[in-house]
C-alpha cells in the first residue's frame, strides 16, 4: 500500500511540475536556480523510491523540468538567434561542419555544437562529453556563451535521445535537417518506429522549413511533420547532384539552384559525403547565401576530426580513422574504401556496451562481407563483458564467411589490436580502417573512464612498427632513430599548427 501511495504521489508531482508549474516560471535567475536544485532533488528521490518501470514513465516530465529550469536560468539565450537543427543516424556531424563553414566564410557570426566540437566561428573547442547533444544545463550554458559573442546562426547537432528527453526545450528551431534514418539506438527506443518518431519531433518544432534526404525511405514521414519541406538527393529531390566525379580525396558535382548552376567541390571522399554536402547546399539556399558563398564555403572545409581521417606517418599502406559505429555507416564507408583499395582491406572495430545489442552481429556480417580481414576489439565496454560483445560481433562475421585466427581475430585490448592490425598490412596497396572511436578522447571500461586518442594511438603504433624494422642487427653499434620526434612533423600536425580550428578539420565521413 505504501508503495502504491508513493507512486501515485510521485506521478501527481511530476504531472504538476510538467503541466502546471513550469509554464508559470518567471525569468529570474535566483528562482530558476532553486528550481534546478529542486529538479535534481526530485530525480534522486524518485530513483530511490520508484521501480524502474515507473521511473521510465516519469523521466520525460523530469527531463522537461530540468530543461525548462536550465533555459530559464540562462535567460533563454537562444531567443533572437537563428538555429539550424541537424538530426539523422549518420552524417550529422559532417553536415553540421559543412553548414557552419559556409556561414563563417559568408561572414556570419556562427556557433557550432556537435559530437566533435563546439564554439564560435574559428574558435572551436573539442567536445569531451560522450554524447552528441549535451545535457540541457550545459547546452543552455553554451548558448549563453554564444549570445555574449553576438552569434547570429547556431548549427546544432540533435540526437533522438535529446529530442525524447526535451534537452533542446527553449531552443527555437528555424531550419530542421534530416540526413538519414537507419538502425540505431533501439536499446533506448525499443522499435525503429519510435526511434524515427523521436527524430521527427525536430521537424515539428521547425518554424521555417524542413530539409529532407529524398533518397531515404523515411523521407515521406518527415515531410508530413513539417509545414514546408525542401528535399535533396542523388537519385531524387528538389536539389539534386549531377555530373558527379569522385576521387580518393573528394568529389565534384553540379547543382541547379536559384536559376544558376552551382559547381560544388568537397574535400571529403565518399558518396555519403555528397549527400551530406547537398543538405548543406539546401541550407545555404534557405539562408540566402549566394552561389559563390555556397561554393566557396563547402570548398573551404578540409574535413572533420575522426571522420575519414587519413593518418600518414610515413607508412607504405593507407590508414584511416573514422567514427562509424552503425550498420548503415559500415555499409557506406567500407563500400567506398573497398572501391579504392587495390590490395587487402583490414578493418578494426568493436561495439559499445549498454547500447543496442542487435546491431553487433549485423556490423560483423557487413564488415565480414566487404573486408578481407577483421580485428574485433573493445569500443566502450562500460560494465558489460567485453568478450561477450566480441563473440556477438564474431557470429555475424563468421556468417559472412570469416574464420577465427585466419581472417578474423578477436583481441580485446584496443591498443594491442591496433598494433596487430598494422602488422597485418604489408604492401602499399593495403588499407587499414579503424572504426568506432574517431574523435573521442576517452574510452569507457568497467573500472572507469580512461584517456584515449585513436588518431595518436594509430600514429604511434605505426612509428613503433617502423622503428622495430629499423633496429640494427646484433653486434652493430648503430643507434636506432628516435621515432618520437617526427610525430610533431607529420602533415597532420602541421595542419594543427596552421590554424587553431584545424584539429577539427580532417577528412569527414558519414558518421
């Protein structure tokens, strides 16, 4: 009886907070600060009192309370700014960087918040949180910083979790962008339909227009969610790429828009990046950018950290780091790399713990079908048995014809796995692809969060391999060259020094 009474009281409180109290809140820092404290206290009380099923039902109300209090605490900073929200399964980050670069090159004060980084214009800071759309309090804090810098346009990467949890409450969306919707986050949303419905919430918020990938099977669903739509695509859409030329370093294509032929150049390989750039072209059109501003803005972006980042440490083979971690991203990225690889394609990846288990075997099957060799390793195990995750992935790879210890290798320690993968590449025609971590600066294990930099780890492993080959034979006194110094002289590092924002200007992908 006590438990039932507590649940009823908690439900009543949550309803009142969500439906009655929050709309009456005034923009007063002291009051909203108190409400923030109350929200946290309420959350802890409910966690300690209610069963998980009831907590899940109450979560949206609590999240709305938290977001409302956070926005009020900062004085609703997004008011007066134009916000472009970008959602989708893959390609969100790259598309955000493309849009942001166009706006900056066109002379606008433009803010950016993505999985990789946030900041204003060229003053970009790495994102350290393991989440794309950050918590409501941090989001509003960063928007307040943007307001102090007189930001005109905000480019905001928005996830399904953020939409379901009301993290962007109080942020007026002018333009909503959809890149694609495929298999992801079913651990949270339970069904694909609920996952897609969460993403359509962004379009229901759009005050101006929804920009939609016409080539995506869910395009019609998103069109119905917005008063006005503009569709782009390679196969169809209002804005369509023609005369496409792809190279190992990027693509060129034409777009007929505003009565003019636009000649687009992007410095990022893969057909998926053509689609990402088309979304950016559509946004440029809606913002009112000229043909020259759109062309020059897209050409100015050299890439995004951890998105098809080429690691050149003097090795004969190709090494690529990317954030791809969904089946669709695997299909697109590996298909593109396969087409340009003349020798052996070696792929290293894992799958995160506490995330969608159903995709693991699918990832293994896709990679097993496309690549010549697979190295399965940890990604972010968290408190999940890492070996169990590896086994789940391996089942999919074996279904694709791979055999353990022949062309399928399970090595849990990621640093060890990276070094093993590098040793498997033997000719200049080979390519090694490292997936899943990309730009992230930490790796989450059962014993906590540890520092991690995939690009640096790969580069160091290559240097170690090179150094081992250069060691003199026994009996010779020739000193081995110090391979730590050249790390600062690579092409990647040179780019870092050239421009502060360039550490986020690597090659981009669909992730």
